[in-house]
C-alpha cells in the first residue's frame, strides 16, 4: 500500500512540475514581451530553458537532500530519453528533415557537454566536485551569452522600430503567474524527489535506477509533448532544437548548479550510462547528417535502442 501511495504522490509531483513549468514559461514570455525584449532572445533563453525546469528542480532538490544518484541519474536518463525516444517517436510518426549545417554548432556543444561530464566523472572518481560544477556553469554562461549576442546581431532594424512603437503594458498579472508557476514547480519537485526515494528504498533498488527510468521519463514529458506537437505542425527545427538545447541545459546548467550546491558523488556504474548517452548523441548525429533527415526506420531503431537500454539497467 505504501508503494502505491508513493507512486500516486510521484504522479502528482510530475503533474505539478509540468503544469508549473507551462505557467512559468508563458508568464515569462509575456513579461519579456511587455519589457520589449526581442522575441528571438526570448526563444533562445526563457522558452528553451523552460522545458528543462522540471529536471533542474528535481536534480537540485535531490542534491540538497543528499540523493546524488537521483540528481545525476535524472539528467543523464532525461538526455538519453530525449535523444532516443523523443526524436525516435517524432521520426517514426513522420520522417524529420534536419538542417544539420544550422544545427551543427549546438549539436557538437551537446556532444562536448556529455564528453566533459564523462571525463570529469572518470578523472574525479565518479564525483562532480564544486570546481566541476563551476566549470559546467561557466561553459553554460558562455554558451548562452554567445546565443544572445548572435541573436541581437541578427535582429533586423524593423524589430526595434516595432518595439519602440508599442505602448507599455502592465506586468503585475504575468509576474503573479510566474510566481505561481515557480511555486508549483518547487512543490512538484519536492514531492517527486521524496516519493521517488521512498519507492527506491521500499523496492530495494538504487536511486540511480529510479533516476534513470521513472523520474527521467517523467521530467522529460515537456520535451516529448513539445517536440511531438512541433512535428505534427511540420516545425522540425523546433522539435530537434528543443531536444538538443534541452540536453545542453540539463548537463551544463542543471548539473552545474547541483554540483555548486554540493559535490555529487555517485555509484561508478553511472559511467556506463554516460557512455550510452555519448553513443546516443553520436547515433543521432549520424542519422541526421547522412541522409539530411531521420526516417521512420531510424526512428524505430532509436526507440528500440532505448527499450534495450531500459531492459538492461532494470534487469
């Protein structure tokens, strides 16, 4: 009965996380627009990071509670899920055309982030020290600065003219909604972490496995829904960009902040999962680059890879 109750609580936590993230992103976009911040900058920052909010809250909450395996497992598991299941399902529903040349910079940054985390874990004996957390966060800050500067450089003069002509609007309501969104996210993250840890203890399985499976899938639902909707509307760039961007944010921002808060020491078996993450990143790049599209068979293969991976770590 205890496990059933904890499972229900974890589902409630997921719902609060996802709904809170949805409210927070919408409110943040509205605030930014009313402050005359360019749309392209909003897209590259607020919206791009919005789908990574559940992972951030869960991993940081887990780090604060000393559940290091859950903190890192959630990020690694979410990234693997994004690459193999989110992209795989999108491609299986309808082949995805990929403009790899435009995606190349961000793709290689995502691969580099995974490799940096793997090297860090090997070098420090399955630990992300505070210095490592600061390094990850510094790379993230440099990346986001580069994105914003490029966006501002590419902005047309007409955009500035339209912004200057717009009348200022009150921001009290969107600010209140943003606060509500944050409250739901924090509450959902706390409930999710505590219930996940209790389930792991009750069933006698590790926090790493819970983080890589149930929690990772739950916190990746925003990416899954966003990309599937984008694919159905023919917005392939949004679908793929959402996955690549989210994976970058998850490692550099989420684990960077978590490592700064407290050094993250985990089971050495997580090295295997980081190798799988790196291999998944390279497989995604290979499929996207070779045919300039990811076809149904490749999408099906990616989902099957994830199923095999899940079966292996669970059994």
